[in-house]
C-alpha cells in the first residue's frame, strides 16, 4: 500500500513532537503542536490551555495564529467557553456547534463572538502527563461537518506525542521542575507578545507574520524563543531580522 504525502507529513509531525533535545522550551513545543494540528486537520486554528499550578484555573498558553489567540482571550474575559470547560473538567470535548437559537447555545456569550470570527464549532482533546493533567488543546472549526472521529483521533495522537516529550523531560527532573517550566511558559507569553508587537511595528508585518519570523529566526540559530523575545522586547532587534526585509 503506497504511502500518501499526508501520511508522511503525519509521521514527520509525530516524530518532531515526540523527540526533542533535553533542554527544549516547553512553550515552543506547544506552539509546534498547535501549528501541526492546524496544518494537518480540517480546522481553522488550534490553541493550548493549561491549568495554573497555584490557582488550578485554565490559562491560555499558545495558539496557532492571532485569531485563535483572540478567541482564547475572549473566553477568559467572558468567563465561559469550550477551552475553559475542557480544561476545568480535564476531559475531551466532542465537536460542539456554536450555531442555533440563543437559548440552546452552551456558551451564550462566547458563541456569537466566535461566529462573528467565522468559527461555527469547537472541540478539545486532553493534554496530560502520566498521573498529571496539564489542560487541553482546543480546535476551532469553520466547517464542523469536515471533522471526523478519525481527525479527532489524530489530534489526540499529536497531543500525546507532545506529552511524550514532556514526560521524557519529567523523567530527567522531578514533577515540581516540570510544573515550574510550564509556569515560566505562562509568564514568557507576555514577553513574546511584546516582541511580536515590536517586530510588527518595526517591520510593518501582521502579528502572525511577526511571530513566524520570530520563531524562524530562533530556530535557525538554535536559540530559545523566550530569550530572543526578551531581547527584542528591550528594543535590541538582531540585524539579521532587519536585513531580511531589505
């Protein structure tokens, strides 16, 4: 049976997510997870939400693009939504429609906002280590009929592949160390947003383009994304980034 291009891409994605260098950045891993899901599944975008280690409240960590970022942030502002429910319940969320009469909607305030952004359905799969739930990965869809049970199974497989890398890191460190690393991922989200804003304004790029350029530069030089972001947020933009648009 010949292997299709998509099957080869899936195999590459699983391998990329599961096998990382010992000192990898968890935030970069989780962003790679959302990017792979958005590329391989018929979804509009994807985001990861984990549970804060102190409050146990769901906190958005990363997303495949700015649309998903805005949707995640709106749920936090409204105090309702699929990402919050899934993370709090620590279990998957099946494909759930955001359309229908107002009285029938599960999230009456979030659903209209999502629909205006072109999202008509959502789903979520769990993200967990052995004996420890981390949160979930949320899938935002424009055409829910195109998402099958097999697609959700693939999403779970990709999430599990990322968890393999985290679990391996956990074997090299104790549980509190892993939680500290994820907490730093939450904290570093702010400096990454600042760096995106600086690049967007300086290079006249969209926020999505600024982030892709930021990640590509960090990867090409084997530099941690958070370290590069902190440098750019201070106004110290590498000359290579500036030269790349000339």
